[in-house]
């Protein structure tokens, strides 16, 4: 693990991000709370990403640049950044997004005064490739219920985009989660957020602190294209196998691993099993495809 002299660690995953990378790095360096490290993990980019990162790293000792020799996928790259982080608090920050200069200061103030909270984030604005406002997005993830079962169930009722992971999270809670998983299913960030509710409360600051850029060049832009998602999460066009079932099993594993009591775990397990029933047609289709593929391989 890196040095713990920094209060906050910012992990920036990047792949061919030359278009917006400089702006994202500057948005981090301009934070009013400056006791942080910025760790950039370059997923074997083929554009000018490496040059840009090395120039910034040479000019600011808070910046650490790591270049992967091959593309290890978003799951591996995000996870690697967390394992390299030494701060008491952690946040991911994509190389094409922007944030308010007050994000660290505002979120840290909440987490330092709220030991029952594991995450704090500000409101989100969605911007386009040119930085123009597209939408004031309501994350709806201000989950401050004292009861963990209520908090966990409510999360599934309100979650949309998981912009909150670009706020600030408590390292001590995050280390107990599966992070971004192992690349065996897409949208692992939704699993991560669900896991975090098992360890504490999520607090929203009623101030826009994050600007998420939606543009065609983003690696995960086409969410309905399975091939694109597989490449994004795995680093190669490796097919997901039973992803919906694995996603739900990951929730059950997280529940059992959490520090909650038997009855609470039971209630949450039953809730996930109900969700499996709700998704039975999709899971059934995935099982049929799996059996078909196995049959073709054996002939």
C-alpha cells in the first residue's frame, strides 16, 4: 500500500483519454483541500495519454502514474487503484469528468463529523462532450436510514446512475467490499454501492459537486451493446457467462460477509432471492445460452 501521509486518495482510471484528461487532472489539482494523492492508472493507452500523465507527474509530487502493459479491463483497473491508495478516504474520478473545486473539502467535512457514514457525495450535473449542461441529475442516494435492511432495500428502489462513487468513500469500509468485482458481469459499480449500504449510511450534500460527461467516445457509452460492455469491463471481448445470476449471487455473498446480525442478513438474502425471481426470464435465457454454448463446444 502507498504512503498514508495523504488524507485522501484519488484514483483515476484512464484508457485513451487524451481528449479530456488534462481538464480532469486540473480539476483534481485545483481542490481547495489539497492533502491528497492522485494515482493515475493507464490501461495500456495507445494515444497521448502517457505523455500527458508523465508531464503532470513530473510537475506535482502528489501525482503517481502507473501504466499497465496490457488492458486489464475497467474492473481490474479500478480495483488496482484502490489497492494502491494510502489515504483514509478514497474516490474514483474518471479521466473525462469534471468536479467542483470544493468536492474534497465539502465531503471530507461530512465524513469527519459522521462516523456512521461510509460515503458522501454532492449533486450531479450531466454534461456533453463540449461541457454543456444536459441535465441536473437527481441521484436519490441520500440513504441515512438507521436500519440496515431498510437502507439496503431502499437502495434498489432508487438507484440509477452511481455517480456517488465519484464523491468520497471511507477506505475502512470500502476494503471489505468486492470493489468492482472480477469482470464477470457488467455494472459492478451498482453492486459496490449496494455493498456499502451494509456498512453505513450514504450522505448527499445539496450542492452540485460532480459533472459527469456523457459522450460517444466514452468506453462504456453504449450500455445496451453487450460486446462493448464486455470489452470495457474485461479489457478484451471475453463473453460474460450467466452475468445476471452472478450479479445476484455476489449480493448474497456480500450480505453474508457483512457485520450485520442473522435476522438482518436473512431478510436481505430473501429480498435478493425475490429479485432473482423477478429476473427469472433473463436468467433463464442466459442459462439456455450457456447450455447451448457448452453443447456446441462438446460436439
